[in-house]
C-alpha cells in the first residue's frame, strides 16, 4: 500500500487533480492501493477511480468497495467518462467536511483486503475498525458499548463510523459557555458588556455571574442600597448587643444611642407602684368588668368570661358573642320562621297562622272571626275562602267582595222571564204586560187573563165575548138569510154555527150547496222564528176515511179568502177512521194582527160538489210570543 499525504488546500483544484492523477498512475503501475490524505481526512477521487477501472478493462459494475455515494460517481465516470453536474456539485461540497471517507480502491482489482494488506495474504483494518469473520472486510467498533471511550463524568459517549465523540449530558448553565474541548468556561460579563450595572456602579466578574460595586462610598452608619443611595444602618438590629446589659438600644440616623431599659410588662400585667416588677391585672374589677355584664373569672395574667345563655366566649377577641340559634339549629327551633335576637331567638308564623302557647309551633288562624269577607267566609288551614250568597258572585279583583249577578244579562237571561226580567241586588223578578196577563205561580211565566170568564170584559149583551192572548174581543155574529143559528148562544163558546133553513118552494136555497156557515175564534202568539208548521184548526167530518168505491165520493178542503202572504195551508188527514182537514200556519206572523180565514169543506160525489160547509176562522195574533 502506498499512502500520499497532500495538503488540504492545494493551489487550485486542477493542480490537485493532476497531482492525484500522476500519483494514481504511478501507484497502479506498482499494483498498490492509492490513499490520498488531506490533513486528517483520507480521500480519493471517485471519478478518477471509475475512469481507471474503464481503462484497465474492468466492468463499470465492478465492486471497488467505495460506498454508496462514491460508487455512484465512479460508475457514472466509468460509463460516461465524467460525472453529471449534480453529482459533481455534491462531491465538491463533501470535500470540505472533516472526517469524511471517499473510501479507496484495490489497485490490483483483486480486492483481497477491504482496508490494509499485511504481507501478501493477511488483511488488517484501520483504527476504529475490526476485521469481520470473512478475513477481508472491516466493520466499525462501537467504543461506547465496549467502554473504550475516554469520556469523563457528566459526558455521554456517541459512536461514529471509525471513532466516537463525547457530549456533555448537562448544559453549562447561566454564566458559562461550552468550549470546543467540551468544557465549560466562565463568561466574563464585565468584559463582554452583558452586565446591567448602572453608571454609579462598577462591574466585578465572578464565577458564573458578576457583581455591581458602588463607586461612591457612604459614611459611617450608612450603607448603599441597590440604587446607589446611602441609607441608615439600624445598628440595633445589625449588631449583637450593641448596648450594655440593662440598656435599651435606640437607632438614630447614622448611629444609635443606649438608654436605661425600663420594665415592659406583658399583656395581663402592669408595673407595680415601685416600678420594679410586673403584677397581675384583675380584669374583672369595675362596673362591667372585661366581660361586659357576663360572668368574669380572673386568672394570672388573663381572665375568662362565663357567658350567659345564648352567648359563647370567643377565645380570640375574648368577648362573649351572641349565638345565632336560627343558623346553628335550622328547622329545629321554630315550626315556621326563626328570627335571631341578642342572646336568644324568636319564632313567628307565616300568614294564616298564629304562634302557639309554647312559642315555637304555629296554630291555624281563623281569619273568619275578623269578618274579612263581605258576605260568607269559610276558614281553611292556613287561610280562608270567601263565598257569596245566591244571586252574587265573588269579585275577580280582590276575591273578598261579592258582586250582584245580573241574571237578566246572562246568556240565558232572555228565557228566565216570559215577558220582562228586572234585576235586583242578589236576585231578579219578572213582570208581565200591564193588561191581559198575570204572573204565574212560578214567578216567571205570564198567564193570559180570560176576561170573558172573570167578567172583566166590556162586551154588550148583543155581543159575544171571545178571549184572546192578552185581551178579549167582542164580536156579534148574525146568520145570513135562509140560515139559522144552531143551538143556543153560549157566552163561553168560541164557535157559532149557522145551518141552512130554506123557505118552502125556495128552489134557489135548496140548490145552494152551502149547508152551514160557522164562525170560530183563535188567538195566536207572535212567531218570529218558524222551524216547522204549526197546526191551529181541525175540520172534522162525519165521513169515513174509506168510503165505498161505487159512490166515488171525496172531501176537498180549500182556503177561499184571508190567506195573508200564504201564511196558512190546509191538509187532509185520517184520524180514528175519519177524514180531518188540518189548517197549519207555515210562516211567522208578527202581531198584533187580525184576520179572517175563510175555509171550505166540499163534499164531492162523482166529481160534483154535493154540498159545502163554510168555516170563518177569526184569527187574532198577539204582539207577544207567549
């Protein structure tokens, strides 16, 4: 093996490259390995090794044990004759790193040993490496694991390829800096100007720090503070026994004085009359003593209070303090509310209750005894309830007063009385029209007065009295010629019937189909709303409902006159096997109103009216609905 040592900084890169080339050729001619050392670094030109491999007929993939990066450059130069720009720049930047191996090649190409050849057949390794079991290759020795490092205490060993380095485990700390030797060196803050001493102070360096010393010196009895000002020294505190025994030290500005020491008695003692010793103070003497009205027991140098019931002695303030029983015993003293008072407590009750005789519980208060309600009062537990008599209601405002109920104004007020409702405080009363009606026993309905029965009518002897709703009518009916009244005239009768009575040989009278003429009177209330027809008159016949078919007879009812606004109709009906004509009111009528409805009851045989009965219905519609 031939080793050439070249300076790290050759005149220029070209000269160094030429020199390496000359040495490489010379070395190859002799069959040696070429190792170039730059200062402490072993180097070789990886590109030149690639060229040399090509010139000696070796393949570009021939293993030269160059390492990954150098192998890339060597193969690139072998293939192309020169590395690309990117690879060259990478290699040039690596030349300036210390302790970087560009590795080496075997000059003979036989590659017997990875690092050193001892003789012709023995391989060896550089310092920091050891031979592998194959006897050719070398591997790194981990000095840190083997304990072969020379790291000192407080330093940590870090293994590197072919060597190791020591690193401090703890930093140097404030005021020190780490040197290249891995040692800590004190920083001179005064020299580096990193101190913070003010202009009135001088900087004095110390190990790991610095000290600011005042430039100006203070006089006796004074010391300079951090700001450079002179302040008084309290010699009484700074010195040990500055005065003789029996004397008291009194500090002054810049000095101190010694005075005769007077006796200072502690708490609970005072100086005797001779002024030479302390005696006990009897705190219990005096009108109130130290316990302010509570029991007082004098003790040597102190006293103790025997507090009254409801108080507790405070050992710090040395006075008797009130016990807040309501807070100490919540919910156990009073049934409702507890109020603390000095030395005791007082119970009270919520609204609606009163304090019981034991002073703690609460009894229900009968508020009704004080008559809080305007009418009736009902006591309940803890309260009361007002209610009203019939005809009154409780006020929504205060719940105490009773207000009259206007029954007449209620939604059902219009149906309370038949005619008129009159409200009174707590009640009401009904009235009827001034004439023709009287109040029924129920006090609400109006009953028609039958003047014809009571004899209060004003009809003459020639008139017939007909009672109607709310009054009466005096009517006089006379039968027409060839007709006579059937039966006697009865005052209470509301129907008068005239039957035909022909003179002998009066053919016209005989041929006239009208056999009878009747007058009847009915009274109707005012119907303002009409939901279904109202049956008012029944015309009864003597004909059976089912006559013989051979006779071909029938009865036809008809309204001839007086049907105002078609307010009436007439229908034929069968009742009890007989034919009946029913007159119905089909429309409402508003009174007062008088009308005469002329009806005809025709007996028809074989299509010819054999005879006819006329019924005149005198209708009187009242102005009231009852």
